[in-house]
C-alpha cells in the first residue's frame, strides 16, 4: 500500500475486465493445508517501523532457515490492526498470492505478471474492484495505485493476502516488495536482491505464508 501521488484519476466507465482476465488475483490459499514455506517478520515493538525477516521451509523435524535474518521496513506506525489510509502493517499470518514486478519474471513459480502503466491496484473502498488488480488503460476508481508508476519498489513484489474477503476499511494493496530505505505505507519491504531471491524460492505448491508479529526473530511454531 503505497499510493502513487501522481496517479491518474479519471472519470470513465470501467468494464470489469479483472473478473475474466488472465491478470485476476488467485483465490485465497486453503487454510486446511499446512504451509511448507514460511516468511517470518518480527518487529521489536508494535510501533517499530523496522523488523527482521527470515524465510523457512518445512523439513521432517521442523523448519530450516533459507534466508535471513535481514532488515525489513514496515509501515511508519509499526504493526497491528489493518486500516485504510493508516500506515500500519497488518499483524498476523497470511498467504502469499499474486506476484508481479516492473522487471521480467525472475524465475518465480508464483503466478507473475510484468507490470506496465496499465496495471493498477484498486484501493477505493467504494469500488467494486476494491483490493484487486485491475488491468486497464484508465481506471474510474478515486483511489488506485499504478503498479508501474510507483517506481522501483515494485520492481519485484508479491501480495500479502491479508484481506481476501475484500472488506472495505481493512486496507488494500499490502505487498512484500523492494525497499527504498524508508518506512512503507503498510507493506513489508526488503533489499532488492533479497526480494528477487525470495521470489525465486517461493513455490505455490508449498502454500507459502507470511507471519508478521511483535517479538524476537525465530522459526514459526509447528
């Protein structure tokens, strides 16, 4: 969630291309399936704008670390309950969904599209496409983020699917993406090379999830 301040707000009729488009956001992960890949983001305090991030994969006797711990940037208000227009990173455990980037697919097995200036994330609480990806030349929403014009933070990104029900007010467009060294508007951000490595590692067959929490860094509970 990092809105493009120069976004193109236009008055136009948008055909709901997202519904039948190849760019549609995938369905939420099956909660009955135990994840085989976990990313753990641990903030030292609830109001901290920085955290550590580690990635783990499940093995016979528990979890094996594959990346980190490394610095991660959070929302400027830290972590907690998600809320639209409040720069706080959602706390909890969530599936990872649609991946995308301004760059070509780095080799991820996640569903991935290369963003252009016709790719948007709709964050308008009054829009029927709230908290979805919309591929269109123009968008009628009053509050949409252009996934290309927002800059290098979206060279590589993956959706943190914290609001699959698309409940207005619970925030939209929360991603794991490339850091610019500053607090985010609610996302989690890491170094560009590490973000690329995370995408190359992620496998939808392993039902990857992310846990965002307050406390010491370490593997998730079994």
